[in-house]
C-alpha cells in the first residue's frame, strides 16, 4: 500500500470515530433533555398546585362559589396526582387512596358512574407516572453502567 492509501484509511477511521463520538454525545443530550422536560412539567404542576392551594376557599355558599371550590379541589387533586407520592408525600397520605382501594371502588356497582370515571382516570395517571419513573430509572442505570465501563 502506498502512503496515499494509508492516509485514506486513516481518514476513514477518524471519520467513523468522530461519528461514534457524535452519536454518544447526542444520546446523552437527548437523555438530559428528556429529564429536563419532565422537571419543567413537574415544576409547572407544582406552581399551579401551590397557587391553587394558596388561594384558600371562600365562605360564600352560593352555587357559583360551590362550583368553584369543586373545580379547584379537582384541579388540586389532578396536579398532586401528576406530581406523585414522591414529591407530595404528606398531601398524598391525606388526599389519596391507594390503588387497591381505588380498584375496589371502581368494581363496586354502588359507586356512581361519574366517580368510577374519575377513579379510572386517576389509576391511569398512576400507571403512566410509574412507567415514566421506571423508564427514567432504567435510563439512569444504563448511563451509570456505560460510565463505569
């Protein structure tokens, strides 16, 4: 092989190495971006929940005030559900039932349909949040294992 051939081989090897490095960096950037997006979502939910709870209630008992209290209470529960037990442990203990009790209420024919619909939505939120946390944990373990190698 001539010197020119060796130069071409070396440039191909360098190009492949640079591509691999770029792929690794892009993968880490995507992981960091996904985590940052989740944190932004949680921060938004926490801010909205804090504002909701800080507003307190109203002593008025007219129909509009009662509807507003129900709306705010429902919004607070949804936001706390999104944040999860890890972020809101005390609130969770006082406001939420565990999934087994919710499943029993869902199966109970005496539970009104609107309540069963809300329970089913709450259970879906719990499953999705758990799936996200598991996926995040797997990605973190993979990153750690790669960094150890």
